[in-house]
């Protein structure tokens, strides 16, 4: 599993020209699920997301996690995070899990992040064509991969 995490002042997802979800200050998580990802990958990644200290404390130091900062969460599936550009210029998505494998893990990840943070998790819709808007604060953008554990 791979996640791109962005600290945001606001973020939203539109589907079919309608707003589907919106958050204020918090964390936008773009989540990609790879062929062969397991419950162990999910646990590790969700734990990292929940404990990631990217929000400023009273001294302005990035020392708070999303729950401590009373931030909001928006999780959006994004299979293109597993694109390979090794051959040619057209990305290959062969490493991205098929919907029948990825959907249950995506749904479970949203649930687990909510459990670990004690915060509600808003989301996009798996497999939908979405427009994601965000105002990256900092900018702070972190990439985490359960396979490389970084």
C-alpha cells in the first residue's frame, strides 16, 4: 500500500459535478493498493497515518498528529500511485490491485484510520472519476509505502 499524505487547509472531492466530501484543516490521504497487499500492510500504513506528526504545536513545530490537532481526514483511492514508467512514456498500472482485491482493503483502511484517530473519515468513491481540490498547507506532502516501510 502506498499513501500520499498532504496537510491541508481544506480539501474536497467532486463526483459527477457534485460535491461528495469536504474537509477543513486536516489531512488528505491519497491511497493506492497494490497487488498482494495484506491486512498487515493495512495495519502498518494506517498506524503510520494516524501517528504522523505533521501539525504544528504551540511553538510552530510539527509535533502533533491529526487527532491532537483536531484535524479532519479525507481518504481518496488512487490506483495511479502504483504506476510504472520503466518502459516508454505510457504508465503501466499492472501493480495496482484489481477492484475485487482493492475495494475491501480501501474500505477497511478508512475504517481503521477512523478507529486509530478517533476522528471521522470522509472519502471519495472507489473507482469513480473524481475531481480532488486541495489547499496544501506548508506545503507538507509525505509519501509512505508499506512495502519499503518508509
